[in-house]
């Protein structure tokens, strides 16, 4: 039976619209089961704390559990690749961190292209590092650190949590802008580096504020300055490095990403949920205790941050000559 032309066109248009309608309906129902948040770090550190707080609060907004999955190894590359290979359905999120921006240059060959294969969804927090020295050193300020290093080239040992880590790169950026020579001593994690710094086995470290703050307050370490452009509420008496070295800024930050081709509707729903978390006084207070500032905003805002950080750290990696552990 032949259909009238008008009826045929009406049915054809309805059929063509079905995929978009069903896709929209599916996105509206998201999430209908638990969501995974994959992190490339072991339990106990700032990334793990951030992920667990985020997962707890985001689950309240999404109406489904957000399960934290720790996949440490290869400087977060194992976790990143796992998310890149996951179905692009919004049920696998990645905790995006500066390591992702650094690794894009640090590693010659990866099985993925971070900027191409992971879509930034939302920022969470950022917090500065702090320049700390062993109290036995005759150094109390950033200018004194620079002067001492220039007068004694190659005698200061700079500890880090590993080659290419944010702690390492913060120090290399400082070296690049000042022209000083400090010997990099990489450790397998921040905890053993901090232990040796307190013991006087190494001299300087650009450590995360949350892990060094209590040691500074107890007098076990001497804080010189924080690496952000503004003072830290956790260490309000310390100036910024930029007060003495204009243009210097280094900070740790975290956000959420998903595999490319994840539906826009799903990405927008996660972004909206994360922004609701960051607007909650309860989460604001808890993150403030960690010395963190918040990163609310659109997915485009977080995309710009990731792109800018990738470009910035590319220059520092090349300057340092750093290679993966």
C-alpha cells in the first residue's frame, strides 16, 4: 500500500528523531546505577581524600553511589588509560590532576592522548605547595634561599615525591626562573621524602600544604613561602614565592574527566552536580581545612585550566630534562 506523500514524510521525520529522543531520555535517566571514580594514586594522600569527599557529596546530588577505585602506578597513567578505554557512558569518571598535564610531555610514548581522549567535566579544588627547608639551614626567606644556592651551587638537595611529580616540577620551575642549581633527589612518594627532610638528609622541598603544615607549626620544618599567587589560610603568616619572584605559580589541583564521546547531557549533569557540591557550605568548610580553594565553573572553564597547565608544564619538563622513574 502506497502512503500519501505528506504521511510518509511525517513518519520518516518521526523515525529520524527517535535516536535523539531515546538518547535524551537515556541521559535524563542517568545515572541509574553506581558510578566509578578512578584515581591514579594510593589511598591516604590528598588525591584520595579529595576523591572520597567528592564521591560522598556527588552521590547525594546524582542519587547513586560514587565508588572510588584506586589504580596507582605509572604516575597515574594506568588509571587514565583505564578511563580512556571505558565505555563513554558517564559511569566511569577520572580524577584529573596536574600529573596528567605533566605526563603529556614527560612520557614519549603513551597509549592515549590525554587532551584528545579525556573530556574535562568540572574542576574541584586547587591548593598550593609550600617551600620548606630543614631548620638547621641558615635560610629563612626566599631571597635567602636564592642567595644561598647561588653562593653554594649544587650543594642543596631538593627532595620530591618522584620524577615528574608536581612537587618536583614546582622546584624545577623555581630553578628555571632563578637560575639556581639544586640537586634533585627523587623519592618513591612524598612521605619518605618528608621523613628525610625532617631528619636533615635532604635540604629543600616544595611539598603539598596539607602534608607539611603540621610539621611547620610544630617547628620540625621551616616554611619559607607558598607557591600560589595568594596566601594560604592554613599558613597565613607565609608570603608567596611570587612576592619575590614575579610570575611564579605552582599548585596542585583536581577535577573530573570522562572518556571522549560521552554524551553532552551526561557531562552537563555531572558538572551541575559538582558545582552544587562546591556551593554547599559543608563542603566549602571541609575543603578549607585542607588549605584548598574551590574550582567551580563550566566544563569550558576546566578545559581551559587543563590546556593551560599542560602547556605550562611542558616547558618546565623540557627545561628540567626529567625522565620517568
